């Protein structure tokens, strides 16, 4: 290939990638786990260190899995929306307390209210790593067959719950 053409071709390729990138939502991080079984783990519960949680415990139910931490400012932003969803009892919400100190996580829930049916405790982030978690907050929707159907990076809002997650809730009522 002619070396004089290499630079214009490289420039055109880069410009094409950047052009299409302008139309993508930078908060939308695609997950290779969508459509695949939820990664298995067994962790102690945040509020009861002698009890455990595993995703197989909710097989047959549609549920949300919300990664959060006491040190996470965006987790505080989404908290009222998670509380409202929990009050509606439409779908179980399981928390994953991520890279946190147990007492700090419990303190946040005591002071602000607990939107979770339970929270698993992942102090070193190893379980979250298997889920492809980049940080907190991140929220996943898992269907009754244990398949991840949706993921959202960043704080959830009523709009995100309604558009991204709620379409999957309808099967929840039959599976609860």
C-alpha cells in the first residue's frame, strides 16, 4: 500500500468513529452480560453477617440488583427513587454494598431508609467484578430465569425505572 495514503485513511477512520460517537449516550455502557445468566456468587448479607445471599435465591422472580456504597454521592441521588420503587412493592430490590465498610453501609441505611429487600456485602468488590461493575451506582434487571435483561450505569431515576426496567416488571407479578 502506498504510504502516502496511510495517513488520510487513518484520519478518515478516526473521524468516522468520532462522528458516530457524538450520537451515543456517554452514560450508556454496553454490557456483554445482557441476555446471559447472572453471574453466581454467595455473599454474606450486610445486615446479617451470618446469613447469605446468592442470585439463585431469587430464581423464578424478576428483580433489580443495585450496586451502592456509603461513599458514593450518586447513590445518595438515586436513593429517593429506589425508596419509592420499594414502597410500590412491584419488584424486589437487592443491594450490593460495594467496596465499603459494613458499619458505614448500615449507618447510611439507618439514617436514610432502606430501599432493599436485602443487601449483600462485597467489601473487596470481587463479586461486582464478575458482573462487570465499573463503579457505583450500577443497576441490573434480572428476569425470572436468572438472565440479565437490562443494565444502567449511574443513578436511576423514575424515568429510567419506567423506560428501561418497568417493561420487564410485568412478569414479576406472576413470579413473586
